[in-house]
C-alpha cells in the first residue's frame, strides 16, 4: 500500500511507521522535521506545516493518490477542515487519531464502549477539540467525501517519547522518589481506575484498520485491557524495577487542584475519573491485541530513562514535599480537634 502519515515521528506514529516498513508498504511522512527518527532507507519525508492551510493543501495535491492517509497530528477543528479539503478524492481511506478523552465524564457505564456519549467539557480543551474533529470527519464520511476511520488510543507510553504520568503531572522526579523510598501523592483514595498501553500494541490498531472496509465510518478504542487502581498503578512502577513498594499519601482531588492547579491539572480533567475502555470492537475488526502489561511497560520506559539519564532529581520539586507535610500536619490537627466527638 502507498500510505501517507501526517506526523510519523511521534510516539504512536513511530510504531506505525515501523510496522508498515516491516510489511513492505510504501511510506511517506509529512511533518515539520522537528523530531528525528531513524527508519530504513526509502521512507520519503515531506517537510511542511499543516497549520499553513493553503500551502499544506497545495503540497498534498502535488503528492498524488494514497491508498490510505493516517493523520496523527490533527488537534483542532480548523486543521480537520483543512484535512478534509486536502484528502477528499486523493485517498482510499482517511484514519484519524483521536483519543478516549472525547467521552463525557463521568460515563454512564463501564467499561466505556464506542456508543457512549462524546461531550467533554470546554474546560478540557484538548478533548473538546478532538471531539469536534470527530464530528467533522464523520460528517465528511456521511457525505461520501472520505472513507473515514477513527482510532481512539488510551494513555500510551513508549521508550523515548512519553514519560510516566502521575497525580502531579508527568515530571520524571516521581521515579526518583520511588527509588529513594520517598512518599508518593495519590489523588483521592487511590481506587479510581486507570489503564496504560504500550506504543507497540496501540500502533497495531492503526495498521489493522488500513484498507479494511469493516472499519469505514467507525471509531475504535486502542487502550489497555487492564483495570488498575491508581494505588496498583504506582505499585506496578516499583514492581517492574524491583524497587520497594511506595508509601502512598492520599489527598482529596479537590484539595490538590486548589493547592497545585498547574501540577494537578490533568488529575482534575481526567485522572479523577474511571478510565476503563472496551476493546472488543478493535479486537474483532482490526485484530487489535493488548500484549504488554503495565509492569512490563513501566520497566521498559524506566530502563530507557535511566540509560539516557533522564530521571529528574526530586529535590528540584520542593513543593511536592511541602504539600505532603501540610496535608499530614493539618490532617493531624483536625483529628485532634474532633477527637471524641463521634462517641
């Protein structure tokens, strides 16, 4: 197949590109040339900026017909409108990389299925824009302008690209804390569910959709099969590296958001909700398989970070310990103040 990937050097798209090359496809990448990636000779790279809409559409028009286009870096409705103009009549299939974050939270049922309501709050701009992009591409499919397929990855990690997230963001100093046996902040009571998939698994859903008529006009999850509580998520990090199990300090999400609105932003928008997704449709139609469990994924990522000296010193983040100390101090004072009242 002749395949164009808009992107091609990011986390998931790197895995897709490698899979396509392994099976002998003719691969062209369109990107800004910001991230370097080492692929076999023969991959054509077209440099350009998709946000320069007129220039982007003109470049695409000059590239000829593609059997499939995989769009990995469309984040805004105006980018999707440009993509529809650029690719209608010029590809047999358009695959859009969306996200599981498009669903209304909290969901009406778990695990979340593809028919669940997709209305994220405007206060979560990434998800809100992706949901709008989905509406546009489904409408284009209904009009007969594109054979469109949507893949919604869950949280995805991979060596060299995505760090391990946590209740206070994505800074790698969390790993320094765990290996030094320092306490770890966990939002809420640690019982909400989360799942993480490795790039090598998630990329398989995209490749399985290529040239697959069953996938036309449909959206699919490519997420974890594991339902991990956040407590277990943190324990899995330590387990994968043979480090001591961390001491978890549970702090109410509402309080974390007030004292650390930037660091806890993702927790307020996403992590505080159950993130459990049904992969049945992707398994049936696309051959998707979840093969790398969280403990193994975390081990691979952390080994890469250690090898490349990319784990930050937790001493650079004094606010983390200050939050824990304040929580424990005021919690103890509250317990003393109310002692004996509930008799």
